């Protein structure tokens, strides 16, 4: 073996060892440094997800299933996809909310008011999760608005696609995108 081939083999081993040390250091260092940036309920920093409040369902006795046409309209208008960049913001609060059965294509809805107590919010999103009698999540639905000024209030309406007879309870949260 020549000295140049021995030299390159050594360099290769050294590079591999250096790479391994770097990866090992990152494997320990990155999660440790991120621990201060997330909350997980430990009060360590920024919250990792929204805080949900409970809601109750009181379905009227005369509530009927949507027709095929009404369901198609409701599906076209129901918000199902969360926006990118939304996060819990202390400045957004849910003032009130309630389950309301509308006797048209909307059917089961959750309606209420969100207030912005601080600087303008680029985007606000209300999230509603619905559950059956066994506390199994049936679905999640949203309503979204843009440009909610300081002191501004937003009347939201979240269309739920589940049958009113299947829904036993819901929970609700508000998140947003700061400017």
C-alpha cells in the first residue's frame, strides 16, 4: 500500500469519527435546546397547542338530517383545513360559544364571538372538535377570519358535518397569526 492510499484511508476514518461525534452531539444538544422553546404544560416557554374549552350539545327534538343537496352545500362551506402559521395567542379570547341547530343546510353549528385584546391579528382561527357519547372524536371543523384589529370582535360560525344525533359534546379553541 502506498502512503497516499494509507493517508486517504485514515482521513476517511477521521471524517467518519468526526461525523459520528457531531451527530451524537446534535442528538443530545438539539432536543435539549428545544426543550426551552416548547411548553407541553410545563411552563417552559411557548405553548405547543391551543387550550380547548368544553361545550355542550342540546339538539332540538325536531332536528332532522340534512338532505343530499343540503349536505353538499354544507360540505362545500365547512372549513376543514387549518391555516399555516397559526399558534395560540394570548390576545385572542373566546367571549362566548354555543351549539345551535340551524334549520337549513348548515344544520349543526357552533357559534360565538372572539375578541382581540391587543395588537392586530393577521388571521384568527376557531377550532371545534366534536365527540360522541363514548367521548370518541368524530371530527374537527374550523372558521377563519383575517385582519382582526385591536379591540375587534368577530362573530364566528363553525359548520359541523356530523348528524345532530351523533354529537354528544364539543370543545373549542382559538388560535391566530400575529402581524
